C-alpha cells in the first residue's frame, strides 16, 4: 500500500488515537503505545489454514476494519506504513529470535525510525516482550517503562541484541543489524514463520495483549493474566466456549467455528 493511499483516519480511530500527529519522538511514543495496547498479537489465521498474506490492503482490512490482530509481519507492517503515511522516516529491519536459547533465522520484523538525526527502534509485534515504547538506538543504556526494563548491547557476529532484565539477569530476546531489508526478505521470513511445521505459529494457538504493568497471554488453552505483580492461570475449555474467551480477553472475534481451528494434542490441555 502506498503510504499516500493509507487510510490514516480509520487507522487512528482503530488505535483510539486523537492527539497530535507531528513528526517527533513524543508522537512516535504515543502512536507506539496506542497501537501496541489496542491491536492484539495473534496467529489464529495460520491455524485456520488461511496463512498470512502480507498484501498491505489485506493486512489493513484485517487489523483495522475487521479489528483482528496479527503477528510481527502484520503488526509491524501496518505500523510501518502508518508511520510513513504520517511523514516519519522509517524502514523495516529483520531480527533473529533468541528466546529459546537457539537463534532463529531472520523471522521477526521491527522498525528503524530516524527523527532529527537520532535513530529509534519501534516494535509493536513481539508479543508480551515487545518493547513498550520506542527505544533510542544506543548501546548499554537501559530503558524502563511500565514494569519492563530493556537494553541494546553489542553481541559480536549476531549484531545488536535486545535484552530484557528478568529475575535479576539480562535475557536475550532478539538480535539484528541495520542492513537494508527488501520486500523479498520479509516475504521469505513470513513464509517460513507461518508455514514451516516446526515453528510455534503452526503448532500452537498464541495471543497476547498488554495491560498496565502486566498482560494477558494465551498459549493453546492456557491463559495467563498478570497484573499488579500477581499471575492468574486458567485453562480454557475445549469447546466453542473457547472462542468466547478469546473475544472477551483479546477482543478477537473469529469468523469460523471452533472445530475449524487446528486440533491440539492432549498434552496441550495442561497449563
């Protein structure tokens, strides 16, 4: 989608944004927060056999008009186009995910935004560990907001590493470099991530929505709600009532019966 043809009014209404839209760090931060706290992370179309089509108009229709969520290529793809439509100097980056301890291929999209000679990283599509605000592209300068502390650090051949401070230690989230990313690079990453039988997105139902100081996450039938330093764990029903819970907690209304979702193995029923 050409940024000049982007439905800006509809997008801003979708993320409940009514403040200034000048090209500034403050506006970038407000837009990032509004998008991240409004549009949920989710992968249900993959498990419904629909795949993930990154045609910008289809992504806009899904996330804005249908009020669905998406995963990184959809969420950050939409955010990138919105920033460009508003006049920001922004481009995509690709990252390797390290959360399992084994680095992935470059299967995560984020944004590099340049404002008045200063570079910022913006990421509204990494689920619960997404940075809750844009962060300056500055190494070893921890940033804390809304109960999250993160930093960027040099990790040699991996490039720049985003880390989160959890349980008194720094945990690797993803690594990236500043090389130019072409649309074909994004297409390759999206195809692998949404179709390969070994990825989490083809095997598990995943959803996430942040809360102030916490969040709500779904992994298959296990729902976790973290707020005010407390965690509540629920097991969702293996029935059509599952869809009602997904709508209640994430605002996601699926236009398909529960039976159309990819079945889960029996061991996925336990939190």
